[in-house]
C-alpha cells in the first residue's frame, strides 16, 4: 500500500474517532481525510508537475500534519523542512532536493522567504486546512507504485553536507510493518507528537495512523508540557530522545505525575545509559522501547522491545539493556569487517542492513 492508503484504511475503520488533537481542538479521521483532500486540491493550483517535490515548513501543528497527508494524497514527494535549522541550511537542503514548492507557516515567513530564494522555488503560506473547499479529483492521481519515491529525508551530515535519502512507498510499508511487529498496543492508541514532526515524531505518527491512533500534538518537547500532555490525553505511545527523558527524570514534579496510561515510551537517536534506563522504568513503568535506524534505513532496523527491557532488568542483564535490540521483522542485520565479511559473535564491526526498509538512494 502507498503511505496515504494506510491513513485512508484507518479512516474507513475509525471515521468518527479523534484523529488530531491540539489544545481544545479535536478533529476526526473523517474530517482530517476531507481536509487533506481539500488541501491536495489547493496545492494543485500551484504545481501541475507529476510527483511534485513539496516541502512543509511549520512548527508542530495539526495543519502541518494535514499538509503532509495532502502532499502524499496528491502523489507528491514530501520534504520535511526543519524549522530549527538556519534559513541558509534549509535553503541548501531545498536546493539538494530540487524542491518545487515550499509551504510555510505564517510564523516562519521570513525564514521561508530566505530559504526559497536560495533554492529558487516558490513559497506559499500554510492555510487553515479545515476551512478549504474540497475540489480534489483522485482520478488525476496515478495508481500505486510501491517503488515510487514519496519522501526525502535529510541525513545527519556526519560526512559532509546533509544528503536527501529517498524513501519509497515500499520503504514506508516496511517501516510500518517493522514498527507494529515489534511495538504492540492495547485498546485505543493515543500517540503524543512532542518532538518535531519533521523527524522521528512525524515518522512515528505516520506509523500510528495505520492502526487508527489519535495523534495529540504539542509544540515542543518541554518536560513539563510532555508530562501534562500524557496525563491530559491519556497517552499510550510517544517518542522522545534520551536527552528529554533525562530532563523529565530530573524534573521536580516527576514524582507526582500519572503515567499509568503509557504502553510504549520509544527512545531513539542516541543510546540511554543503563542507570538512567533503570530509573526510567521505575518512573514510567515497564514501557520502554528502543529502536535503531538512520535516514538511509529509517528508524526500525532493530527493536529492543518492552518485553526485552523487562527480561533484561529482571535478570540484571546490563549488556542487553545497553544494546539496541534484535533485528526488526523484515530487516536483515549483519556485523561486518572492513571488507564486508561477517565477523564472529562478540567482535565489533560495522552494522550492515539489508531489506526493503532501505532507501532507494540519495
């Protein structure tokens, strides 16, 4: 299935369920589906190019999520634009991706204008997606091609300037399957998007749409705001980088908070110290989940499941707690030497990944 079809499948099953919640505003799956159709029609007036490359620049907000869904619905290629980067860096990345259109939140207009000028692409303001008339014609969209590129994610830039990793629908479908094979949910799932949706929090949200989750959105991963949101929305699942978890554990109000709704607290992007991991499991419960990935093989190459955490803690297996888990269901992992040969068990080497999770290229 194409990435947008995971969302539409959930919309058919859970049409009246809350899809996006931010502050006092809640919109259902049916309403978000209609808004993404309307937004797709609105985008179409700015580009008639097949598979247009469209960047969305916005803080965490419901309209930004709808805009991403609209780009995918249009058959476009989503370029996550990081509003935390300098405008010059964003302009360079938009140049790398050969961006056709930049959709920008009004709060980021100055940044958008600078970046768009550098990249030589037009920019338009992000509208109130829920208020747009629905003029979308799905008959104009090509049929599903699992090997078509649908998103361009920035690499870390550790060996030079950031590249654009090409993720296909097959990459995303494998990611969704790996995610749900290793991370389990009971009842009505509620995901908190606290970290930037241009990064792992957005990836997790897309995976959670596949099972009809409610996505609660806050504008920043500030420790007190995260704790309050977990209680308010009865959050079951969220992603946080270890640094945010550390600051939450050190917060003066941590002991008085109710985290009983949590089922999966996913940490990634960096390892957690075993000491902090033990502390987190004492505070949040047996809900810790680690995933390991990279832009070239997104997010779920390996999983250290909540069950793995519990078993390792029970048996004082610090080596297991310090690991990044087991290979995900649809991904092959090997540890190899400089010549690409597998090394014996217990020896260090380079992590090699094989499977449909891999990007199509740069």
